[in-house]
């Protein structure tokens, strides 16, 4: 290689390295609202049917430093925001202050299609959609009618010169029929192929599918999950983010012959926050994914980072539920207002880190 070729190569390398755009994405799992969570959020003043009587300011307090460094923070909102009375399992209905606090903490994308989307029928669907629109939070997975669906699914978001198409599906709605004309995006192979074709037509840089699937409380993915994953990737998806099992499942990367990451699948992020008591349901994953686009339109998915998170309950906090980043807690427990859970958090963290 002659001198001028070397100089040209070095200049191009500098341009290539210096002109790339990177987006940091964070994904958390199921944001739930069981009866005990409602009781803890009610601060003893005001009517129980009034959203203003409930406070969720502690929910995301320890995750906010992570959220503040991300460009997109997405959560599976596994509840409805219909009219009062508010309720936990089995038919979830939460105060609007939960979604408002999620927004104020830095969550800026809601996945809304899950098996509890129709818990409160048309009123719940309409209330949820209206609230998300009022808050100005992009969301995907539920719609008032087919016209709204056609206009908004896939959801296209653009930041830092990177364009992403988001799609969202659920395996079902607990046997409750979706009231017409509302739409909850359900897993159907023909629908998925059509939607991914529409996503490709929009020419995004990346396509991300959020899917509510799998078997509850199972640490390993099901055959059905593998089959759907194959369908998603065969039709153009780049990243698949799973929810529903309520426990963490594997995060895997798929590489091409050059060693570059082509796909990431998080089979289940587990719960972000809940009052579940079954084994492993207090542990979740906050998944960090960085995606890159260069000035030459080359795209890259960087190695994902798994942050394990933990739900601390009122008995450990003095009255409220909160999400704890496990590694950071174990490194500096005095930075957290958590009492009596150190050994339990250590045990679970070590177990999942070794998987």
C-alpha cells in the first residue's frame, strides 16, 4: 500500500469512526400492580378512587440514573388505566399516577399488548390509550380501531439519525374477547408477516419486536418461543424482547460469520416490579442494548448488557415497593434504603449471574 493510499485509508477510518450515531436502549419487564402494591401506594389521604391519592415516586428511584443515560427506555405496562375502582389481580386497573411516575422517571416507551390488556374491557382499553396520549408517551400494541392500528403499527421512532420500528404482540388476553372496534395485537403468523413487511417498507435502520409469550415461572424458553423467534427473524426483525413468564430467561446473541451481532433475543425480562411470591419472580432483567449507524449507513448491534434488578417490598423499605439494581446494591448497600435483604439479594444475584 503506497503512502497516499495509507493516508486515504486513515482519513476514511477517522471519518467512519467519528461520524457514527449510537442509541442506548433500555428495556425492563412487567410493571405490575397487585393489590398489595395499591395498598402501599395509597398514602392514607384522599379518596381511594382518586389517582392523586396514590404515590409511586419510589418505584423507579434507583433506576433513574440508568434511565437518564439512555435514549429510549421501554417497559411492558402490564395493567390497565381504566376508570376506578382500582384493582389488582386478576383484573388489573391502576391509578394514572403510576404511568405518570414512569414517565417522570424517564420511561419513554410503553409496550401495551399483554394478557391483561382487556382486563377492564372497552373502558380499560380506552382509558389506557387516552392516558398514554395525554402523557405524550409513545406506545404500541393496543388501538381504538383498525384505522389507528394501520396508522401506528409498527410504531416508528427516530432519534440521533437512527430510525427504529417497534412491534408488539401478546399470545392472548386470558380468554377475554377484545371488544370491537378495539384492537390488541395478537400473535398470528399471517399478521406478523404482514406487519413485518410493513415495517421493512418503512425502511427503518432496526426492527424490534416486543412479545408477550412463553410459560409462566419457567426459566427456560418454550418450543413455541423458539418457533416465533424464527418467524420474527426470517421476516426482518433484528431484536426480540420477551415478557410474560415473570422470571428471567436467557439473553442470547446471534452472530454472522464475521462475528458481528445480527440478532439479540431476550426470551423473558421477568418482572420489573410486582408482588409475586413464586420462586424467582422478584428478579428481573434491565437489558441495555446499544445500536450504531455510521455515516456510510452501516449498522451495528453492540454486545448487550444484562442488569439484574430486584423488587424490594414494604417490609424492607419502611412502606413502599421499589426496584433495586442488584449489582449496585451489593457494591454499596448504604446507598439504598433497604433493610434485611442483603443476603437474599446476594443469593439471587449470584445464582443468576452464574447461569
